[in-house]
C-alpha cells in the first residue's frame, strides 16, 4: 500500500513536472531589469509600465511565433553591483531576452554578462556611448546617445548667447559623460565655460557650490546627473537668489524633481526624447495606457514598449528564437515601433534618434521650446 | 570687498552645516565617553528624526495649522520624542545585551542596527527623495545689486540660534544637574560609579536619549535647510558627524562642537576655493593629519585604554 502511494506520488509529480515543462516551452521569457526601488525608481515605473503593456498587447494579438511572452521582472536599484547579481540570476533563470537596464552604470557591467552568455539585451534608457562601443553583438538600445543629447543641449545654450556657462556633473558615468559632451560643444562654439566641476551623488548641501556659481556670475548652469541632486541645487539656488537658467538631461526630467524643488523647478530646461505619446499614430496605444490607468508620457515608457516590440518583431523576422539570429535580423531589418522607424547600425545604436529641448514647469508639465 | 563677501558667504555656509554636524556629533561623543563604543546607528536616529518631523509638519498642515512657530515646535517635539525612544530602544535591544563583551561585538551590533533602521524606513516610507515644505523663507542680503551679494537666510539664522540654545542647555545640564554629574562620574569610571550607588544603566539610557534628541533637532533643521530627505541620508551625515567627533576628540563634548564647526568650514572652503570634488579629500586628510599628531583629537584628554 505504502509503495503504491509512493508510486502514485512519483507519477503525479512527474506528470506535473512534464506539464510544467510543456507549458514553459510554449512561452518566451522577457527579462525586465530596472530599478523597482531606490532613488530613481520613478524611471523604473516607466520602464515596467511600458514593457507590461507591450507584452499584454503582443499576447492579445497572438504572441510571437504562436508563443506567449512572459515578463520576468528584476530590481537592480540602479546599482552596478546589484545589476551584476541580477544579470547572473537572469542567466540562471534561462531568460534569453532582456529589456534593461536603465542606468548606464548598471547596463555596462550587466551587458558584459549578457554578451558572454548569449542573451540579447535592449536598453530603453541608457545613453552612455560606452554601452555599445565595445563591438558586442547582442547589445542594442531604443534611445539616443549622450553624444547626441549633449550637443543638442550645448547648441541650445549657445544659441541663447550667454556670457558665461557653468557645467556641473555628479561624477557618475552618465552625468559626467553628458556634461563633458555639453562642455565640448560649448567650447567649439566659443562660449566661455567658467566652471566644470563634479558634486558627490547623494550629497545634500550645495550651498558652497551655489555661492561659487553666484561669484562666477554665470547665465546658464548645465547639470549632468539625476533629479535628486539637481532638485536640491535648484531649491537651494533659489533661496540664495542665484539668477541663472538651469538645464539638464533626461535623467532630471520627471515629476520627482517637483517634489524636491517645488516652485524652483519652474523654467528648468530639459533635453528629452520627443513626446512619442503625442504622435498621431500612437493615439490608439495611448488610449490603452490610459484605460489601464498608466501614464504613457514618461520619457522611457514608449522606448521600453518599443524594446519589447523589437524583440518580438526580431524573433518573427529571424524565424528563430536564437538570440544571435534575432540580433542579425534586428541589424538587417527596418522595424515600425511607437518611437518611429527603427534601423540599427553595426554597434547596436539606432541610426537616428532625436532629442528635444523642453521647458519644465513646477506642476510637472513640460512644453517644447524649439 | 567682493572677495571678502565671498569669503564670508562660504564661512556662513560652512558654519551652518558645521553646527548641524556638531549636534549629531554630540551623540557619538557622549556614548563613546560613557561606554567606549561607537554607536553607528546614530546617523539613522537622525534620519528618523527628520522623517518624524516631516510627517508631523505634513499632518499639522493638513489639519489646517498655519501658525509657523506652533508647527515647528510640535514637529520638533514629535521628532525628539520618537528619536529618543528609538535611541533608548536601540540601546536596550542591541547594545545592553552585549555590553562588556569584546569591543568588536557591540560595534557589529551597531552596524546591524544601522542597516536594519535604514531598511525599515526604506520599506515604511519608500526609497524616493521626499521634499520638505519651505517653512522659513527669505533672509538678509549684503552687497550691491549688480555684483556678488552675500545672503544670510532666516533658515541659517534659525540653525545657528537653535544649535546655540541646544549646546548651552546641554553644557548646563552636564555641569549643573544631578544626572549630568552622574554622567560625568560614569564616564570617568563606570565600575566605581556603580559602586557609589549610581544607577549606571539609567545613566547610559539617558545618554542615548540625549544624543538622540539632539540628532532629531539636527534632522528637522537640516531637512528644512536642504529641502529633501531620503532613507540613506543619515548614513553620510552620520559619517561626517563621527569624523567631527573624532576630530574634536571623541568623548569630549566641547570637542564635538569644535570638530563639527571645523569640518563644516573646511568643507565649504575647499569647495569654495578649490573644487567640490576635493571636499571630502580635504576633510578626511585633515582628520588623518590631526590623528597623526594628536591621536586623541583636538580637545580629547589622553587617557588610559578602557577595556
């Protein structure tokens, strides 16, 4: 009797395992790695809301090669160390396609692992040029590069004929990279860069820096970094009566900066991807987002959506689920996505991507400047 | 004239931040003075003070309170009560059971407590930066309109005055009151004080409570001054205040005050005249130099190693 029960149990569990395996074979796992917690979690929200919507819509339309997409979400806190752990877990979990990571400093170390392990990665947000400059085969992005964004900001500041400009950064890969691009553009245009200086990320007291900016009498301050620091700089600058226009990259353009800076956020200039959610052809998609109570206007929502769509379209185009075939298909094809027509160059960068200058308002809204 | 204004502005910036460092440093130095351990969870107590104050301010504003002094005083009292109970509880839970063991054990326990409190606030309040409302706005301007203007904000004045009041009160308490005298006795010789009938456990608890209350004051002041708080901001402030305490001579209360001011001014002067990137290099370089030539810190008394 005992034996037969044992046998029964074994048989049942074996068949359950078989069923599970059969079930697993009919789905394609998409790893989504980004900050669910941590100081820049707001960007993670955009990323996850974009990927969830894309997966839902693709599955409703019949999936990819008849198989359903399944999201596996990971929290990297935008911390390079955590990103490596997450990347290894992804490898362990048998995921072969990743949308992520978000912060360049996380994407860079994680991408080494993905390339080695044959996992295809598309980052919807990392703009650091180094991410795709290492001759990797499986690393792509659905966003522009700092080397495109910096000049847009630099050109805009130069077009306003300022006398003196200060360029500040947070000493991190993303912030310093973009600040350097802005400084170089300004110098090429013959604008005086009175200050080029780093602050420590996580610092909260910027009174000395602001005093220095006042002393240098600058008209424009460009900040390369994220909103927690710039928000405080804006606020403390207003209290110290510093009269200068501030500008920052897409890393500062989200509603958290209003929570920190309050009224002082009014008039901040931000370079961002264009508002894809306002494009005519995306209106149906925008309605779907609104019906799900999600906001499609964040800068990384539709880039994340497009990353999932590119993976799906790439698999279809390659007619193979092997990441290397998909990568080859992505490089050779032309794909229609909510962020426009996407074509990839050898490095894995989009052949064209546009950044636009927006003016930020203290209620969290933004208006295009040019 | 311009240069003088600039110098004075940087000095004011440095003294403001320095006085807040000093308030936090008191907690480190008092605890060390009495039981010879570094309370690494102290930075977190300060952070919790700031959160409590923010919650109180938000609550009062939501209830319709508009009179600023009332809001500030209620927020301050709430922050002090919550932080003090937290300081007391931390001592009971994490330090008292391991007191008297090898000195590494309470140290590890303190680090664990610090990580626990950080993550607790992380879970309870979220990890994002939360903005503090602008309660004390405006200030004085010096210098002509078209050139560099030195500004001294009401907020900075509030920080100076509050710190001054706290420090005076603490000095009077330590030198005049019965508990203060007991504190000094316990810090000189814990075993002897206990033999002479001082309830040392009560005195140690009192030390933690006083340190935590002062940290809560600093939390409210700096939260308002900076403009935003997050669960990790106690860590950096704690590290700076600990440096200030060591700089001034750990165990010495006037030393902590002096150390805080020196650290604040040296930070602001470095970022004012060199570059913000060297701020920490100079502060910690200064610390190493002082420790090389005067290992007990500026005002510390050379003492026999306590075990």
